[in-house]
C-alpha cells in the first residue's frame, strides 16, 4: 500500500530549515520542495517519462516567488500531459520557444526599463531604435538561439551608413535586453556581451573646456563681452553652482532656500532623474539678489525675454561664448569640467566634487558623514570655489549688485 503523503502548508514551508544537509518536503503526486543548506527552496516535479519509463524531474522555480498554490497548478498541468501520454518537458520546450522570442523579451524588458526614471526622449529612442533596426530582422528568433553572427551584419550595416554612434548604442541596448533574459533564467549566458568589440569605436567628441589657468579669460568674456545682463548672470550661476546648462536655465524661485543657502532641484528636472541639492556660495546668492530686480515676480529665476512664463533658452550661454571669441575653446557644459579640474587640483575630497556635479548619489557620501557634517564640508568647498571665481577679475553679479546699492543710497 502506497504511503499517504500529507499536503504541505505555507507555515510548514516557511518554518522548515535544513540541519546540516539538504532536505526534501513532499506535497504529493510528484510535487516536492527541495530545501538547500544555503536556505533556497526550489519546487520540483518528479514523474516517469511516458516513453522511456525512467524517472525524470522538472524544476518549477523557487519559493516564495512560486507560491504553494502556483506550484500545485503547475503539477496539475503536468499530470494532464502525462494522462495524455505526453512528456511535460516537451510541452515546456514548445511553450518556451513560442513565448521567448526576441520581440517578446524586448517588450517585457521595456516595461521594466520604463520604471527606472528615464526621460520620455530616452525611452522613445530606445524602443524606436529596436523597432527600426533590430526587430524587423530578428523579432521571431528564439532568445536562446540569438547569436553574434545574426546581429553583427545589422550593426555593421549601420556603421557603413556613417551612424557609428547608433551602431554602438544599439549593441548596448541589445546587451541590456540579453542581461535581462539571463537574469530571468531564459538563457544561461549572454552571447552578445563582447559584440561591441567588433564595432568601430564610438567617435563621441569630448566637450571642450579651458585649462584652470585660463579661468580669467572666461570671466573677462562673461563680464566685458557683448552679452546681455541676464545671459551673463546665468553663465555665472551655472559656473558657481556647477550645474548643467538646462538645470541653470530652468531654475525656479520656489526651489531656492535663502535661509539655508541651498537650491534643491527636483528629480524631474535632473538628467539622472534624482533630486539634487546645490549648496549656494555667497557669490551665487549675489546672482539671485540681482535677478530679484528682474524676475522675482516670475516662476523662473532666468525667464524668457519674450515670454516671462517660460525659462530662457539653455543654449543662450553657449551662443554668447561662441560669439565672443571662445568658439572651439569652451562650451557652457564644459564649465563643469573646468570646475572639477580646479577643485581636484586644489585637493578637495573627490566624493564631494562628484556629488556637487550630481555624478554621485548624495546618500552614498552621507553614509560616511552625518547630514550637518556633509553639508558643511560641501559648503566649505563651494565657498572656496566662489571666491576663486571672483578672484579671476571679479563677477558681473558683484558689479551689478554694487550699482543697485549705490543707486539705492542716492
């Protein structure tokens, strides 16, 4: 008489732990739970293969990702195949091949990719790139059978058309999708991990910038160049805060904390979609004092000259630098690199510099210091930076503030 097996319960599964070696819990009709010494709990289904009559086993998945109920439903599905004289493994293979095409996995990955805080532009570019270049040729290919030999002709064709950057970006996107497939257990290894080595290197041009000793040249152009006052001030604001052109141009008064001398940029306005707090030096506060006379009644610190309900163009600073003799020598974005170089040469903590540039998650640095220490260390650095900039022949904001004070005194 066959031994009667008592069905498992969730409580029993949660409380069961191996004692020095693996143990197996049985639920009946071939369903079992293997509990390893390391604590992992894996559902398995044991049965006799219809043709060979030999014992076989199918791994269903790990508990609690696969619940007791889910595991029993899979067992019922397997028993139905056996009743019809079919090997459940063959059915699984057919379902896997049909389900895990490159097209299906791409869209499954994209649903997760959309939750990672990327901009609409980045998301649109990602899926458009796949739909335009890869999926028309390989959408029905089983993800497990995808090979470099299938992908390389497509990527080299992009190269031949002169779109080297796009070919490299497409290779990176494919690798993200394949890494997702590997993490989900759809493939054992990523066969495309080295495919970028077969492509021409990306010819992205580094942003030009001046050397540290040329900072006075930059300040002379900003102060004395043929540039309107607001553009001069937004360039100084960007330099003093070490922010990107777009972040500087879109600054809002509501995000400025005058009492604590900070500017908190929300995640929605940041390139990396993470909130960023800028510590404001006294020179940056002077910029704001001058702009109060121009735009305090507006939403934006630097409003559009034609429409005060909009911010000024992020390209205004670049255009001003180009038109005043610095074309090919520095771009507005390159001022961040200039700041980084000078601060690193001065010996400031690289972690604080990277945080100020919003390259490092501030929480990582704050793990080393408490919040007050962290802010004060950044404040010391930013005050030094503001003074260093002002020492390079001064700033427009300081001169304008002096004018306002003199006029008010008169």
